[in-house]
C-alpha cells in the first residue's frame, strides 16, 4: 500500500511529480463537520435546563418533546456564542441569518424535523491554524451554523428508550473546507478548534459528555488527479483519538479499493471503536432529501453591527497568538508555550507566576511537570487549588537562592498544592532549609565514611558509583536537607 503524507496542508494542488513511476501515489483528503454543544443555561428554543447527567426526561417541555403546535422561542445567548466563535476564527458574520426546518424521520426527533440553518448561516468563512509537532496545519472554515441537538437513544437488553434531556440543546456546527490530508492534520485541527472554543468560553468542551462530536468526510485520489475523490462520511465520532484512528483506517480502506480496481462509493459509515474498523451504514442512494424550508415560527436573525463589534472587542487573545506572545515575553521554549497556552486558566496562572518571578523557565517547568501531574491525578482545575502564582514564584526563588534543594522543593510544592500558604513560612516551620554549612555537612560526611568502609574502598578502587551511595547516606543523615553538590564534593575530597 502506498500513501503519501503531505508536508504542506491546505487546498489540494494537483501533483506533477513524475520522478517516481514505480507505484501510484494517493492524496487523502479530509473535511470535518464539528458539532459543539454551547454553554447556555437553557435550551435553544425553550426554557428547559441543559444540565448534563440528570434523570432521563426531567428537563423537558412540549417544545423540546416536539409536541405539535408548541412554539419555539430563540435563545439569544446561543446566537452570541456562535458569533463569538466566528469572530475568533475570522469568519464573516451575517447581518441577516435565518432558521430552516430540516425534515427527516427518526425516533430521537419526534417532530420529524430539526430546526437548523440552511442557506443563511450565522458565520461564513474563516480559518484555523493548528500545529502538529511544529508543522503548521491550516484549515479554512466553510461556515458555522446553529441548530438544535436531538434526543439520545438508549438501548437495553430487550428494549430501547429515549432521553429527551439533550433534545433542543444549542448545537453549533462548524464545517471545514476539505483542507486536511492526514489523520494527524485532522487531530491537530480538532485540538486547535477545541482550544479556541474553550478560550472563548463558548462550550465546556467536555468530550466525555459529548460536548464535541463530528462527522468525518474522507476521500483519496491519485496524486496526478486534480479533482477530489469520492468521499465516505463517518458519522458521529466523539473522541479525537477515534477520529485519528478512523481516518487512518478509512484512507487505507479506500486506497485498497482503488488498488484492487474498484471504485469508492459515496456512503455513510460508522466507526466501531472496539474492532477499529468502519462499516457501511447507508449509501448515498437512500440518503434523505431533507426538504429544507424556512422555519415559519421564528423570525430571521438580524444582527446589529454595533453589537457584533462589541463582542469582537471583548474577545480573549487566541491560544495561538498567546503561545507566540509567551515565547517572546518570557523567553520560554515554543514547546513549553504550547503546553501552557493549551488551557486559558493554566496560561493565566503561568503568566501571573512568571511576572512575580525572575526565572520564567523554572516556573514553566513546575507547571508542566508537577502541577499538571497533580491536577490530572486529583482531576481538578487549576482555579480550584489553593496554591497561588505568587507562592510558586516564591518556591522558585527559594530553589534559585540555594536555600532548599530540589527534593525538598517537591515536598513543599505538594504541600502548597494541598494546603496553600507561603513557601518561605512552610520551609522555616518545618526546618527544611538546605544545610550548606560546611561544618554540619563535614560531620555527616565523616560519619558516613566511617560507617561504610566497603564503599570507601570501592571508591578508591575506581568504582565511581560508590560515591553516589555515600552521598545518599549523608542526605539521609541530614534528613534530606544537605546540599547534594556540596556533599559530593566534600566526600570526594575526603577520600
Ligand atoms: P455533502 O453535500 O455531501 O454534505 P458538503 O459539500 O456539504 O457535502 O461537504 C461536507 C463536508 O465534507 C465538508 O466538511 C467538506 O469539506 C467535506 N468534503 C466535501 N467533499 C469532500 C471530499 N471529496 N473529500 C473529503 N471531504 C470532502
Ligand atoms: Mg453537508
Ligand atoms: Zn423544553
């Protein structure tokens, strides 16, 4: 099987590479339709709560249950959040936009149409820049529209049920141009999009709760061909890893079909995460005719340019711009900045601590290692813990001044993480200040030497590892407070 990974991403440009005629090369192409549940208190067209995890069918009313004649009332906040997303990615915001009925029959949607947007979406165009291990992935956005989520089917041993709590949740659909050319491109794009949406405060972006789901369109075509190949659409993926695997599988499957002399059929497929394969759900032939028509119970959305402008002015800095700025402002490596900027609250913490410290790289190290590890172990957000940016800066200063060693610092950090407080006070109260006083260390060194004659002989006989053992003994005698560099130096001198 032959496959190429395009280095440059973006719109497809036909290849003219005629140097390799040994095998056919294929260009995979991917376009995504990403559904993002918006962070609103109430649903898109009724006052029911959007809270996740409640008893089934407790957040329902005639509107979201689809009773005939129930009148929808538009949620203005959902419009705002969708427009904010468009502004974050440089979309053109439609001054005039409207809702339409998309007709289809399915048990999770008893009114037999979904209110969506057809020809007048809220946002048009835009672009997302993503990063795949230093490689720029640029994806143009086709449009963003707003619609309502459907109910959730639940299947049991001998019956199925429908939970309408999700029905009517505001759902923003972001449709990309077919600008991705590998599983890595799609993965990087989704990560970048998630960061943008989270920064803008538009969605909780909780994948476990199904806040972000996407349909994945994949095609392949011979490198020499200028038009795209026939696509298959993999429906309703809800993890980014799943998208990555499904894209990889689908590319290989389609290439195998072409290599075998067949043609790819346009169809909808489903991903089986256990077997890691896609399988056909339905072909395009029996695809629905949605019979779109304007929703007669809702007024068109006419946006006031002044309002749009004020939303634009209140947008946060985008994650990518922040990453670049943090590299410049604090002199930290691009890798660090990428990790720290991934989440807005983590970047806020870093910047506050870095400003209070004169060693931003050390602050970055603490956050990237200890902090993120402890946060993920405790499954809490950085806003919910008692350690302050100032305390972290103080801890860094204690280490830099040689007043505590790095092992002690880890213990102090763990204490700050649990209890908060001032590192200076903790260190004094617990008597953790590093012993750099030569007399004290000498006494411990003499004791270690006299208690371990074998190690001393080994060291003198050329076994350098014996020194490390003796350093360990001194550290133990000093209860971890000795300065390890000083200990090693002193021991070596004495032997
Ligand atoms: P459809 O009319 O079948 O829904 P659209 O033109 O609306 O197709 O595109 C839906 C999504 O599929 C978009 O994200 C688009 O970028 C992507 N797409 C369209 N054509 C292709 C293709 N040949 N290969 C991969 N993705 C494609
Ligand atoms: Mg479509
Ligand atoms: Zn309702």
